[in-house]
């Protein structure tokens, strides 16, 4: 029988994603599993951060409405001082704590209080931004490295496929196709992990920048309010 006819007569296994993974080389399997695990972790970060930003925006809206309602600052401080504060509330509580320490201390020095409040606000903004940005670097890493990791699995798989072809001395499509498909499957998984990670990273970073701008705007406004009160008290003291 002609070798080509014999190759065509061989039963062709059905190609499925599980079959491609199961028949792949050990190194390619490790690459695929790593990319799949990274993709699952990326989606967990995306969902967690999406919920966090929604919750943070709602908390900022609620506090901003409460702050500008005309409620006394001391009363507002007592309401938020005894519970965990995030976002705008964290800025308010940090600044008010510095304000109260300056007036309740033995020296009652308010000469440089405005500068100290500005520094406290800057540090609090930095902490809030770090909290919002946490774990986003992983999305950026997978988005940039995922395709290359998948390409490594593809190259290794193609090398293994061609080695098997050379050993079997059979170049029919039925022999070549499964090995090439296994190799390309690694690239597909790499893209599957990288594309959502890149899109989500860009969207979440934009949300971080928006929240940071809102924090900085509130800090400037609140610092101006406290600065006017400091000037009034210094004028009375003089």
C-alpha cells in the first residue's frame, strides 16, 4: 500500500481543546496552565476592583453631600472618627485629627498648622491611591507578557511537532496538523489572558486617575476652609 494512502486510512482523532492540552508536551502544558491560572486571577482582580471603584464612588458621593450640607465640622468628625474611613472621609478625618492635635496640645501652636494639614492631606491621598492601584500591576504584567509566554509555548510545541515528523518520516497533513494545533493553542490562551488584562488595566487606571483628581480637589477645598479658620483665630489671638 502507498504510504500516503496508509496515512489517509489512519483514523484521525477528534481535535478538542482538552485533547490539544492532553497531547501537548509537558513544557507546553505548564505554559497553558500558567496562563489559565493567570487569566483566572486577572478576572478576580477585575471583578474585585470594579466593585471597589463603584463602592468608593458611592461613598465619595455620600460624604460629599454630607460635608456640603452645612453640618458642623466637629460633629461630622465625631461621626466618622470612630469608624474606618476611606476616600474623602479619610482626608477629612486625617486633616481634622491634625487640627485638633494642634489646638488641644500644650503649646497651642497654629503658626504652621496649614502646612502640616497640607502634608497630612498629601500623604492620605497617596495612601488612598495606593489602595486603589493595588494589584493593578499584575494586570499590566499579564497584558504585556502573556502573548510572549504563549508564543514560547507555541515555539516549543512546533519544535516538538517537527521533531516528531522527522522521526516518523511522515509529512502528511493528518500527522502535522495535531502538533501544530497544540502549539498554536498556547498562543490562543496567551491572547485570551492578555487582551482582557490590557483592556481592564486601562479602564481601571482611568478610574484611579479620576478618583485621585476628586481627592485632590476636595483636599484643596477643605484646606482652604481650614486655612480661613486658622487666619480668623490668629487674628482674634492677636
